[in-house]
């Protein structure tokens, strides 16, 4: 029988604790890895988006960005016309059955919802 190391036991204990916390509080924990440029943007944004006051915490700033994007996405989806091929609107669509056909919304017009189009990243020559 394999015995767990102290590190494995601690990992499982933390995992159970996080699951319990998510269940009781609705808060979920996850880790992200960002490069130096993204970190600088995060730090600048959390300070400059709350001028004259205490900077947003990293968690608060990221949460606000997510909520803002969700609201923007919902508005974009509501304003998106039905596909000329299948008649559906986002997020349903045809499941890609007609993608590539000239009159299918998924062929080109769907790119308007892509984050690189929304944020202008597609024009940054590969820079994030």
C-alpha cells in the first residue's frame, strides 16, 4: 500500500478546503500565469482605473474586467443579426455545419466577437 507523502496530503487537504470554500461562499480559486508585460498592464490598470483612491486589488480588478466583458459580450450577441444561412443567432448557430460557406455567420462575421478584434490585439503585430 502506497503511503502519501506530507506534500501530497497537504495538497489534498488544500484541494478539499478550496472545494468547500467554493461550495459555501461561491468563491473559486485559480492560478494564472502572465508575462511581465501583462503584469505591468495589470498593475497599471488597477491603479489608474481607480484614480484618487486605493488601487483595486488584483482579484477585484480582474473580476471587474470579467464582469465588464460579460456585459459587453451579451450586448454584442443581442445586437448580432441572425445568420443568413441557418437563421440562428449567437451563441447557438449551426454548430459549424455551414462554416466556410460565404453566407454563414461563422465564416467571417463571428470574428467581431473574438477578443483580439474587440481589444485591438489583432493590430498589435503579435504583441499582447
